[in-house]
C-alpha cells in the first residue's frame, strides 16, 4: 500500500504517452517520466488510433479479455486495459485498444484520474 501512496503523490499533472512502434506506455508527472510499461497494440487491420485523447472512464474488473482494469478513452470504444493473454504483450494483436499486463494496468489505474491526457504516437 505504501508504494501506491508514494507514487500517487509523485504523479502531479499526469499524462500518458504511448509510442506504438516501441510498444511502450509511459506515465509522466510534471513532464518527468515516472513509469514505463510494455504494451500490445492494434493489429494492422484494426490499428490503435494515433491522436490526443483523455481518460473518460475507469472500470475495475470489467471481465472477459479486458483483464482486471479498463480505462476508456474519449474516442469511440478504445481504451487501455489488462489482458487474460499476457504472452501477447509486445505484439500487434488487439482490435485497436492498448493491452497491458494486469499488474501493470492495476498500478497505472491508481496513478491517474478521469481527464488524464493520453497521447498516442506512431
């Protein structure tokens, strides 16, 4: 528990930057990198959309192949979520969403609020 409390105090003005080619999601606090995670992204036929978005909703234990956490973007039905197939992290396999290991998405979930900016780049 103490680790989460310390990290949440560090995450001031959080923002998320996703670099698709690197398959990374990075959390920044006041423009300083504090956490970075490996991710899976959309397959070529259902690509993860490049753009600037916001976290629009957060759900604990959404069920199915969404893993243990869901953070929906304010664009269509895209979001950042866990997975029940962790061996696919690092690959282009989703329908456009950003997949993370469940333990990583649980950590990220605690650090951000609704309205956190998400920048997705190639």
